[in-house]
């Protein structure tokens, strides 16, 4: 799916935004592989380009949530009083559904890919931060951290040389699951009209465009939904594979 997104200009047949009313609601054929929508736009090209938006949102949210979560988690684990204040703020943010936050942000500002990424990142940062905080607090009880403190290592040096390398593995796994959640949330927001603008093809707004005709043209909904499902399955399997690779004993315990 990543290759599909990267090479969309090469494997797409036509401009996914090109309107041709004379070709509206064409069935799948050799000319239009997935058929056309109510505006005559080629569904195949729109679905192919839609992979770019979904993977872009998933990757961006995973990156930003990971960076923010590491900073917040490290800060919270560094001091007891900071821990109490910061984690209560994180608990408050976690209580906000990403879809509702996305709708609110879209109402305040113009709906865009950036708005979707921001809304999802705000909600996902606390989850990453809690995970990082738990890992760091457990690591601080380990003998090698106590030995580093006894040897006179400064706090920045302990974080850089000991704590950050230790959180890379669980952070990578968590980032994969953040990307998976972000892809679904983006599709949901776009489906209800609060996400990616209609001028930019994404699987959510493609399904939204086809929902009025799904009884007579079910492929307008099921084809982008199938691509979304396959992508979700792939990202979740990637997360499970990373977890098993970083923790070989996990599969045995499971």
C-alpha cells in the first residue's frame, strides 16, 4: 500500500479530480477499472490517490504523537510533582474523542489534512506519554541507572545514553498502533465531512460520495472500504510483528 501511495502518479489512469459528466456512474470496465462516480470521476484513480492521504495522516500522527509523547513522558517521570500535574492534563486530553475534537477544529477553521493531523495528534500524545512514563519509571529502579547516578552522570546524560535507547522498542510498537488509529479516524472525519476537503480524494470522502448510491452502485463504497480494511490489517500486523520482534517472550506468554 505504501508503494501504491508513492507511485500513484504512475499507476493512476487519469486525474482523480477530473469531472466528466458524460461518464457518470459507469460500471467497472477496461476503460474505468473500478467504474466512475456520480460526477464521472475515475474511481480507480481516486482510490489510488486516496492511499496517499491515509498513509500520510497515519505516518504524520505517529511521528508527532511519538515525539510529543516522549517529551511529556520524560518530563512527567523526572519529578513527582510534575508527574502529578502533567499526567492529570494528559488524562483530561485522553477523555476527548478524536472525532469530536476534529469536528470542533473543522468548525473553527477550514477543514484540511493539517487540521485532521492536529486533532488526532492531540488525542494520541497522552497515550504515548503514559507508556513512556511507565517505562522510564520502571527503568529508574534498575541497577544500571543507579550505577550511572552514583558515577556522577547528569540527568541529560542519563536520558540520552540510557533512557532514550530503552524506550525506542516500545515506542516503535506504539507508533504503529497510533498510525492505525489515525487512519480510521481520518476516514471517519472525511466521511462525515469534517476531515479532508472534498477536492482532495481520500477513502473517507470517496465513501461519503458513494453512500447515497450504495444500493444501486455498492462498489462506490465497498472498493474504498476494502482498501481501508486491507491497510488497517497491514498496519496492525506490522504493530504485532514489531511487538513480537522486540519482545520474543510476548508470543509465548500470549
